[in-house]
């Protein structure tokens, strides 16, 4: 089991706060630092400095860290065209020495698109766009140096591209695809992804989604074992009930609800919950941390949870 730290900077974060969390993530032995790819606050709270660009953040962190994996959960296809995205991620991969992972999805937050003038097509069109972007991005990365890449789709056309630059990781950085879709999502993951992720899902929902991914892999003769499986869950870990409640409230959650649907509890309780997800098929857990100034929270998890669930 790998534990990864997952942040939501659109809820209010400076780059210095993110850098402090990323450095602590690395120093404490967590596997990765991930961030959301959103531009607008969700909910009614102080927006802080406002949104920030995910890939600019990760480029900066690539030069300030040396071991942890870096990535997005998830980059919406509506934000960037596939050729530009392939160049951007390949460059950050080089800047990190080959530590980048790309989560790619349809996008869902229509309000942020309206706020910043980004087109937001209907769901079916966004799924079509996702399918084409996955094919183009991986195609550009996988084309041998010296050869050209072309693609003609309903949404995107790439003609005679030199398909440069190349990422450090070969054939390309891991792709993460996820979500609750029952038909197209599992098949897109089976065809293109190294990892399937389900955010904020209960155990039964998680297990059912993994069964659909297994079936999709088998339908195209892919061994399901080659697909990593992960879940993202909000965490509020404390040495006693009062500390758990304080951290849950700081994250904007009702403590009782988070105990039921997230990772809220003492270290032993959090370990037990993670082990339940392991039994359901999870190999990685993204710990969503929302109070970025509470670095003691990471220290507690690293000291009392991380050793119990990692090899």
C-alpha cells in the first residue's frame, strides 16, 4: 500500500504553503504529492489568494523535490489542448527527472469554466474529447524520435507532428483515469491508464467499480493485474477524539460524516479503514489534506499510520 498526499489549492493556498507540504511529504516518506486541477473555490469560505495552475505548480515543485512522485487528480480535458498538454507534462517530467503522473478526466465544475471563460461542452462531448486526448497525448509521447505523429478525430486533428519533446519516463508517464462512469470510464482506463482511481467512494462502490475495470481489461485481453487501483479519501487523524473533530471541522467536514465516509479517527482507526480498502482492492490511497498549515497532521500520519500500511 502506498500513501500519497493530495491537496486542493483552489480552496485557498499560496505556493509557499504548497511547497511546505510537498517538502514535508518528501521528508516524511510518503510516496507522492498530488494536487487538484481547479481554478475556482468550491463552497462558501475565504478563497485566499484564489486558484493556481496545477502544472505551473508541479513544474516548480519538480525543482524543489527529489524523490516524491508528482501529479494531478485530475486535469480536465477542457483546460488544455492535447498537443499543449503533452508538451507541458513532458517538460515537467524532465524537470523532475521522471517523477510525473498525469490524471486526466472530463471535468465537471461548470462554474469555474464560466468564471474564467472556458468552454464547457455537454458530458457526452467531454467524454469524446477525453478519448481523443488520451490517444493523442500517449501517441505523441510514444512516437519514436525522428518519426511523425498524425491523428484525425472529431474534436482534434494533429498533422505531421514531430512529437517533441519526449518525457523522461518511457514509453511515457503513467496515466490515471477514474470516476464513477459505468461504461466508458472503465474502458478508457483499460485502454490507456496505468492506474484507476475512484475519489471519495465507500467500500461497496469502490469494489463494484474495480469489478467493472477488471471486466473492461479482460475484454481487450489486458491482464487486470497490470492496472493499479487507488482511492482518494479525506483524512482527519488525531491522537484523540477532540483532535479528530478539530481536524475534520478544519477540513470543512462534519466529524461524524467523515468518520463514516472518509478517514477520520485515531491512527489505529485510520489504519483499520485503510486496510479495509486494501482488502477491497486498493493499492494506493490519496490522503486529501485541506488544512495546509497543519503540518503536524502529516507528522502524526507518517509516524503512526504510514509504517503500519506500507511495506
